[in-house]
C-alpha cells in the first residue's frame, strides 16, 4: 500500500498543472482517513493510506473540475461545517466578509443584544442565517429561498447546528409579506454573476444556475428594494453582496425605490466592490 505522502505526490504530479491544489488533497485525506484535523495529514504522511481507491477516484473528480466541497459534500463557513449539494451554492469567503461587516455595522445603529429581526433572502445552505444566529443568539433569524431543494439542505444544516431559525419558501420578500413579518435587517447574497462566460468552468458546470446568474428583468435586488417598505416598521438595514459591474444598476434602483436612506459600498479583501449597505431611517 502506498503511503499518504506518496499518494499526495502522485496526485500533484498528475494534477498540479491542471489546477489540483495540495490543500484540497489534504481536505479529502482528512475525511477519508478519519483524521481529526488537517495537521494529522502531515503527521501521518509516512503511514499507509487506507482509502487509496476512494482517494484516486476523488482525484479524478478534481481533475474533471469538480469543487472539493461537492466531493466532500460539505463546506466550511465561519467555523461551521455545512452540507452542500448540487442544489446549493458553495458558500464563499466574500460572504463570510459580508457577515463580518454586518456584525460591525449593526452595533453602530442598534443595541445588537436586542431581539432584532433578521432575514436572509436566498439562504441556500443557510450559511448567512446560521452564522448570524450563532453570533447574535438574541436575534430572531429566518431564511427564505425560491428553491425547495436548497431549503431542504438549509433545514439539515440548521438542525445539525441546533439553531432556532425559521425557513420559508418563496420569491424574494413574498414569504415575509405573506407571514405579516417585519424586519430590522435584511441580508441577501443574490445570484449576481453577469453571464455564464464570466463564471469559471467549475462554477458553471457544478453549481445551480438559479443561484448564480443575474437577470436584469427579474432579480432579487429589484424585488427586495421594491417591496422592502412592506416589511419595515422602524429603521432597517439592507445588506447585499454584489458584482462590481452592478453599481450603476443598483444606484438606479436606489434612486427609484428608496427615500430617506444612507448607502455605502464596500470592497472585499481582494479590492473588488462587493457589498452594498442601505440604512433606511
Ligand atoms: C448566490 S446564492 C446565495 C446562497 C447563500 N445565501 C450564500 O450566500 O451562500 C443565491 C440564492 O438565492 C436563491 N434565489 C434566487 N432567486 C430567488 C428569489 N427570487 N427569491 C428567493 N430566493 C432566490 C437561490 O436559489 C440561491 O439559493
């Protein structure tokens, strides 16, 4: 039987030039060999690999462009391990930044220990809702999605985390309006990739198009801004993740639908305009 170190070298010799990353191999080996954390992969590199056939099949999937998160069936998000499937977007680092920004902005406007009502529109795996509810246990957090299969995954993740988060099926703010809910914070990471050509093949081929692509005629940014007054009772924060190319479009939506508000765009850590925060008085 080859050792773990030998199998890593073999996989990298075939795959490095084709984008296979050592970090992905480590994630797979940790799961396959039952190690507690990734450090154990280094510590046991001289040991025989138990799951050689499984690992080699997984390397073939990586070579075909499949994201490691889908091979493992889970992704990390701010310390949470979330189930992901072909029906959900794989949560991204930028969305972790969105949660971090919200955690900073909300205490500037509210006492964050209050029972603030927060809804994650287009919740996917439930990543944003789970991270915010964990960080602010007093908040009343819910999530919505138009995709029932995605909501099933969110439900599993929420149950696994043991968090009281309600989920609703429906289009944009329609479930909140239907339930007569009002909100203090609405957060959304809508589909915002401007065209399939802009997406990397691993994204285009493996993640659901309903979670990816922006439609100028039918999109969450417009629906949320159009209807937000129906779920507003006091000051309300709208927090969006965005594509930098949407700035002019979003400025247009704000002038059309918003009044008595302050807005700020923020960049992500890579220097791209990635977030829009709108505070409605
Ligand atoms: C970019 S993904 C974000 C998923 C998750 N919030 C995250 O950040 O990882 C967008 C999500 O919005 C959902 N969605 C798309 N259009 C929607 C709509 N009109 N109403 C509600 N959800 C929608 C998709 O099904 C998908 O789960």
